[in-house]
């Protein structure tokens, strides 16, 4: 990684976890950390303050959020290069715009604008569904790393950016990479007189997974890879794997035009149900 890592800050506990995660990743990748915060006045329709006024209370509070976030990042990783910037406008649009010029965008699972008890905030869902490039949705990391990165495999070429990101993360962390390939048998395979042999199907799926990983193993020989082929729904498989993972990486196969449709059902399911942080990687 040689581009900047961008992290959104809003003063919430979830954003603090995101800043700490991003600081750690910036230290591992030896890259700059850029902390951003958006002041969105549109809900209040304050025409007088249509642009940032360095003296008004809203802007002063926003600057305080950035100052505190910088202090958290420097305390977490004293040696990294940290910058910050205040933006005017909606947080989701601002973060989405940052994605094209950054190595990754890091956000908390739920910020101050989320509903109490919500698993995933609207900003997180929007950015993960629209931004090009890796978007990491952070949940608080365990005190002791598990030493495992999980990647959800599929047999589409669109999944290659996710594989590249996952192998890079595993290499930088000196972690094991668990490659989860989940499949479900066709409905007629459960009919007693069916000629389909589920063991043969499973063996064939194992070959598919091995083929997907072959080139990546050669590129990253230092990364230990576990091929984990399961006869189960992909969301269930990845959610279970997340229990012992530091990060789950998924691609985005959605084809919709707006909103969460862009994520695809598996990706969205993982975002909602994973117990670890999740990286959504769009090519």
C-alpha cells in the first residue's frame, strides 16, 4: 500500500474504534492516515452557514472531533503520519468521494447518527455499497488478535480485488488466511432416487476453490492458506468464521443502481451478521 488510508470520525465510540483500526493499518502499511469529518447542515436548513465558518459553534465542535481523533491515532501508533480535514456536506457522499484516491476507507459500524441497537449504520451501508475500492466497516477488535484473516471465495473474476486485498492484509499481519468457499446442493440432489452424489459434488467444489487460490498462493508464498470448503449458505459460513477472525473480506457482486442493492445479498448479510470487522472490496 502506498496511498493514504482514510478514516471517518464523528466522536462516537464506533468511530473511535475505526480510528484505532486505521492507525494500526497505516502503521503496518507504512502509509499516511487521513482523518475526515463532515459537517452536514442540510437537516437544519441553516442557509446562513452554507459554507464552513471557522467561528461558529458547529464548526468548532467538528474541529474538536478531528483534534480528538488525531490524538487517539497518535497515541495508538506514535510513529505514523496523521493529517485531518473538515468537509461540508453529507458524511456518506464525502466518504464515498474519498475512496477513489485512497488505499482504503475505514468507518465505524454505527456512528452518532445511527439508531440505538442498530447493527449497521446507514452511512456504513451506503459507503460500502457505492465506494470503489476497499471499505472497512470496523467493530471493536479483541485485545488479543486471533491471527486469522477470512476471505469469502466465489468463482467470478470480479472477486479478484477482494483476494488481492485479503492476501495483502494477511501478509502485512503475518496472519493465516482462511479461504471460505461455501456451496449449496441443488434441490433435486435431496431426492432419494437422484443420481447426484453429494460427496462427488463436494470434491468438485474443493477443486474449484483450489483453482481460484492457486495463482495467489504463488504470488504470496509467505502466507499460510487454509482452504475451507463448506456445504452451507455463504453468509452462515462467513459469519461462523468471523468468530475467530480479525477481519472478514468479501467482494461485492451487486448490480443494482441505488442503495444497498449495490452490495449483493451475501455481502450485506455478512456486514450485518459478522462478529469481526468486515472489508468490502469493489474493483
